[in-house]
């Protein structure tokens, strides 16, 4: 039923459960699940978009972390620990 990759087991399980519930309610409709990659080709534009999006996220994260450490030091100084 499932391949060794766990990412493929969940859609198959949902398909089995959904079709079972449809049969219990006497429905003629069926769900069909197939395993196919969403991203099947080399698209440099998409890679650049993902790279710059993650890079921007990391820059914002890196800009927000030093004030956290500074505030911790200031509070330690106030408490005189």
C-alpha cells in the first residue's frame, strides 16, 4: 500500500479512509490519489524566488536576535545578578 517513504503513506491512508466512509454512506463517488511531484522541472526563476525569500527571512531573523540578547543583559544588570 505504501512505499518506504512516509510522505506517501498519509495520502494513501486518507484515500482508503475516505473511500471507506463513502461506501458506508452508500455513495457511488470515489477518491483517487496518485503520487506525483508538484515540482517536476528545473525552473531557475522559482529557485531564485525561494532562495531570496528564505534569505530575506533569515536577514529579518538575524536582525531581531541581537536585541533579545541585549535586553537580557540589561535586565541582568538591573537585577544585579
